[in-house]
C-alpha cells in the first residue's frame, strides 16, 4: 500500500509499505503517534504526539476554512488512508491530491510574537 511521508522542509515522498504496525508508525514519526483529521476526505495525518514538546522542527501549517493558520505540524508526518477499523493505503487519487497539497515546503517565521509562514523552496526565492 502507498502512503505519503512528509519531512520538514522537504517535498513529500510516496512510500510503499506492506503493513503499518504501531512500532513502524512510531519509528517513522519518531515518537508516540497521534492522528489528526483535518480534511473531509478519508485520510489521517499521523504525527508525533509530543513533537511540539520535544521541539521538533516546523513542517507544515494547518489552515482553517478561511485560510488562516490555526495549528502547525512539526517533525515528520504521514498521510494515510482510513479503513473500516485501521489505517490503510491511499487511493491513487488521494495520493496525488495530498502530494500536490504538501508539495511546497513551508517555513515558520516568528517576529515580535507574530507567527507567519512561507511556502515554497527557499533556494528558488534567493
């Protein structure tokens, strides 16, 4: 089955796995797993539950319906499909949709207490 792996400041990577065990998922995200469901599609975003407490690097912003930043994902995360009782691979359509969605790396900017983020390759803008 195919899922998406997204590392900080990198483009997403399609990876193929035979089985998503708890231990494998924890190894991929580097800690205890937490799954968030920010989309209407049957997908979950699996991340390190304690990533912010551990000071893991910013990865991607989570936007609300109006496009405002309302949370952040830190460290490596996975985008997986949701089966009847557990996680599963992504359909080809969902794989492409979320690969495109997360294609551009993002960078967190904190200035005088204001949090903003930049989207895109830094090398391309310099």
